C-alpha cells in the first residue's frame, strides 16, 4: 500500500517514470518552492528566526568588500550610509534599506532584497540586492608605456626622461629645472673645484 507523498510507478506509459502523488487537501504553493539554486543558497545563508544582521557582515556577505574587517573599517571611517545616515559596524540591516558604500574611489548604492550573514558566491550575492550604483567615471586616456626589446635591461635616466616627454608628463629630473637653477648648480660646482685646487682661497 502506497502512502501519500510516496513515489509511484506510472503503469500506463511503461517507461518506468515516477510521479509524485500529492494530497488533495494540500494546495500547491508556488511561492514556497525554490525558483533557483541561488535563491536556495540565499535562504540558507539568511539569519534564523528573525535575527538581525550587522551592516559590516552584510556588505561582506554580498561581496561589496573583500573582508569583513574591511567592511568594519569602512563603517568606522564614515564610508557606509544606511538610508542616508552614517552607521557603525553593528548597525542592523533590514529588507528595503538603501546602503551606500564608498570603496576604492567608487560609490556603490544598493537596496537590500535579502538579508544574509554568510558569504556567498557572486551569482547568489547578486540576488540579495538591487544595484542602483552610478556608472563609473570614464578612464582618462593614458599613453601606453614604451615597449623595450627583450634583454635590453632597465631604462637609463635619459630613456626615462624621453618616455616622460613622450607621455606628456611633467619631468622631475634636471631637464625640467629652470635655466637659472642650472647656472647656480654650475657656479657652485666650479667654486668647489677651485677650492680643491687652491685650499688657501
């Protein structure tokens, strides 16, 4: 005798396919069934019984920062805002909160969709928030570094100055010094030479 909820063999098809019998009094609830592995993993990483999650733990869990200590340091430095207010690392995060994080020169603006406390993979982390971050500023066009032949060794000081001139960077060597600085340096050098030749002067 097969009990309710057990697998039964479909005798009509002859393929041996199994079908699961459902109780007639238990309606099907599509919201209760997992839609994907990411949702299942996010639910497994969530807090149990309505416990709160710290903001430093949450931004680490959804991979906005690399380590939890970096998340705590960002909070202490005033780089994390929840709903427009600067928060401490122990501040609780709830679904619907707007979290702003300034990290590595880029601002991330996210809306909390799922509260989790364990670090998850990138596909799962993307399911836990809505990213409203502004696009990053365009990178300035930088001339590529000069390509040297293999085995030529390190560039000399003259080579470095030539590369800086080609890139349009301000020089830091003696070539970039004003002409009067060269004259002062030459006069000082000549005075030292004279002193070495004739110590009585």
